[in-house]
C-alpha cells in the first residue's frame, strides 16, 4: 500500500463523537510507553503525526487519522501505568471498552507489545479480553531492535508459549522497529487486504 495522504481528523472523548462515514478503522493500543506514537509515525512516514512522549498517559482520547481518505488509524490511550487519578483511569477504561465493543467499522485492533522484554501479564490479560469479546486483533511486537536477535527470539517464544495456554490458534503478528523502519510494509499490506474484505462485505 502506498500512502498518498495522512491527516489528523480529531480527538474524541467518546465513541458517539467519532466519524460516522463508515470507513474501515484500525485501532492501535498497548501499554503506556510501548512505542505506539513512534510506530504510528513510522507507518505514516510523518515525524510529528503522533506526539512521542517519555511520560506515560500522554494519549487521553480517541485520536483519528484518515489515510488516503480511505481508512482511519485510531490511536487509543495506553493501558497500565500512568500518572493519573483512579477516577480518570476508570474513565479511560470505560471509553476504550465501549469503543472496542461497539464500534461497527472497527476492522482490527493492533495490540502493541514490547518485544525487548519478557512477557507481561497485563498484555496477556488484554489479549484474552479481546478474545473473549471476539474482537479481531493482531499483535505488533515493538522495539525489537533493542535486544540481540537470540534474546528477542527467546522473548517471542515465551510470549507465544504463554498464549498457547489459552489459545488454540495464534493471531497474526508483526515484528517491528520504528528506528529501523521494520514491519511497515507488512502492516500496510495487511490493512490493504482487510480493506478489500471490508469493501466486499459492505457492498453485499
């Protein structure tokens, strides 16, 4: 897929405020500071498309970007640690859950997992919650350039073994590095294929 244009549409506090034109949507989510903004900037080839921050909890709303005027990339708040109140954290949780459970044009959730560290319980729990709700998703391993290949492969194998305890079949996954621009083409090609399926479904 070639990107001709990527534009920020808006930042919304709840699903009911989001665009209603029915374009297919792809949501990006992960633990705070997993490298989500860096990945989005790499995919869109825009250094400032998503603001990169070293402070967890920077993304606080449903941030929409329209790509090629054909589909939406949706940047969701991260889960896990953030210097916010319990009340605010609960508001985020409800906002994210409502969006994931009720957003009709949502085609896939790209769940970002730090590939440079051992499997984290919070990521596995989030994956299982997506499965329980039958929400389609892919796993995107980020920061894979931070460790040597043998150690990275060890972490990935551990992650898949943990998933194998509750999953009979593993979801699609991508190996990425924002610094080395690894994984961009694979993700965009996957989105292009899903877009075709979505268009065929809508036209019926």
